[in-house]
C-alpha cells in the first residue's frame, strides 16, 4: 500500500502539481479522484476531520498533511 494518499480530481491543476512532486521524489502514492469515485464534499470532510474547500487533500499514512502548499512545505520546496 502506498505511503501517500492524494484525494483530488484529474482536472485540478494543484492536484496535478501534487502528483508531480511525489513522482519527482520517487514516492509511491494512491490518487483517488473524488469525482470518479463519487466522493462528496461531506464524505471527504469526514475523512479529513474538518471542512474541505479545496483539492488536493493529502495524507502521509494516517497523518493528514493538508493541501498542495503544505506538501511543498513538507518537501522544503517553498
């Protein structure tokens, strides 16, 4: 099972950037397209533990990292 899970959408620019960051670091991840999987905002809110307004939403294992900007900070990109 991949260490990272990214909830997003294929059409989302920040979701694509998050995937690229993980790929560039050689990290295996699972991408869950919330539209294709019919995951509602309220269902994603329950998974995250607070209201969700943007995508992507990223986990490292069971630890919630946040969105794309938090991923960048985590890898020291910004």
